[in-house]
C-alpha cells in the first residue's frame, strides 16, 4: 500500500484530496494544526485503518515514522482575509514549512507536490495566464505575504529538484470552490452564498467588473492526482477557464438561492485586488490530458446544498 502525507488535511482541498487518495487505495497520513482547518471535514475518515491524523504545525520540524511515497503540501491560510489576519503564519508555512517537508521528502525519497497558486501571477498583465508568465506582484502589499511565500515555495522546490534530484510537482491552483469551504473565510463564494441564504446584501467589492474563473473541487482534485503521477516537474495551471465578472457571479448566486430579501451591495475594492484572472490550461490538456468537466451551473448547485445545511445549522 502506497503511503501519502497530506498537509492541511483538515482544510477544504486537503480533505477532498484525503478522500481521493483513500478511494485510490492509499494509506493517508493527514497533518494539520487547525489554524484554518476544520476536523468536521475529515471526521468520516477516522474510523478507517487507512487513515491517520497528526496534529502538527509544519513550520516546525516534521517527523513521520515509516516510509512515504508522496508528500502533498496543502497547509496554508488561503483567503485574502485569512492572510491579512495571519500574515506571519502564512509566510512561515509557505517558506519554513515547505523547507521542512522538502527535507522530509529527501530523507524518505518521496515525491513532493506543492500547492502553488495563481497569486504568483499577482495582478496580471498577461491574460489569460500561461505558466511562462512571471507575474506582477507587490511584495509589500497585503497579499504579499501569501504571494511571496508561494513564489519562494516554488523557488525552493525547484532548487531541491535541481540540486538534490528530488522528484517534485508544482500545481498552480486557480479559484476553486465546492463543499467544505469555510463559510466565513471571506472569499467571494462563501460570502455570497451565506449572505444570500440569510437574505442579506451580497458584498460586491468595487464595481464588480473584476473577473475570476471558478473551478469545481472535484475537477481540481482530478488534475492534481494526474499531475502527481505524471513526469512533469514544471509548474502546471489547474483551473476552469470559464471567466466571469464578480457582479455577474453575484447575480448567478442570487438567482440560484432565490431569497427575495437578498440583493447586491457595493463595498470598497481591497488593495491590490487582481482585475482579471483566467487560467490558460493548454499545458494541463497536453501533458495530463486534463480539463474541467463540471460547469458552473452544476458546481454551484452542488455547493449550494452544502452551504444551505451549514448556514441553517448556524442559525
Ligand atoms: N469579493 C467580493 N465580495 C466579497 C469577497 C470577495 O466582491 O465579499 C471579490 C474580491 O474583491 C475579488 C473576488 O471577489 O475580486 C475574489 O475574491 P476572493 O477573496 O474569493 O479571492 P481572490 O481571487 O481575490 O484571491
């Protein structure tokens, strides 16, 4: 049985990845310090002998007993609100945490996959974003703590690949959504869904003309799984290229939730908020034979079911 360590296992993506690797017949070692993770996301895995959980902060020395075939580093605060509130932890998990895990991967002769992000492109001047674009990032702005940690993470991962011959994979993840997103993480989809369900104003930042392209979580997990097993050590974008303005996105959520009290309200645009974002996924198509399968209408329906239950339980 192959053994995989997944950091951030109690988080949104980490928990879906844990499910997938269990389903594929792996032994999964989940690790999390629960800074932004939620045990409810992985509670269903605890009865399984194929799953074990380690409560640990990967910014500190990481030890795992026994062999490891793969390490997936998904621990990090991941929403702009989170990294405003936890800037130092965000920098540490992307830098020190990545260094510790690369050391572990080298020791165990494991293949290491890191969760990078479209944020490495910053407020992009190339659109859609291809992997060979170097980005437009403000290192000292509010997003700098995340963006630069992730850029450093890519740099150190490539260095281990080059100098230590470590097998490494780099996925650049674009906006992803689905069940288990934290309701109050401040990101646009949880914000809009919870506001619409409660019959409040959906807080559109700026005039809502900025764009994003949203990928359903199952599609992302499939892309990551394929990338891990591929022989591609260069960064690969995984995301859904179906781009939409934030205002139109708010209107879609309003229509789906259909709460007569809900409506759009406008708030100041946060500093350094990227004006556009859309992945170019030609490389993923070519080297992984991957493209997203779940369109936004279907993905939003599935996600709404989740938020309905969680938001109503909170009331
Ligand atoms: N946004 C918004 N209202 C919210 C939260 C976010 O209009 O309540 C906007 C935000 O300004 C950005 C987009 O939605 O342009 C996506 O924001 P999110 O925080 O989800 O992630 P980002 O893609 O910026 O990292």
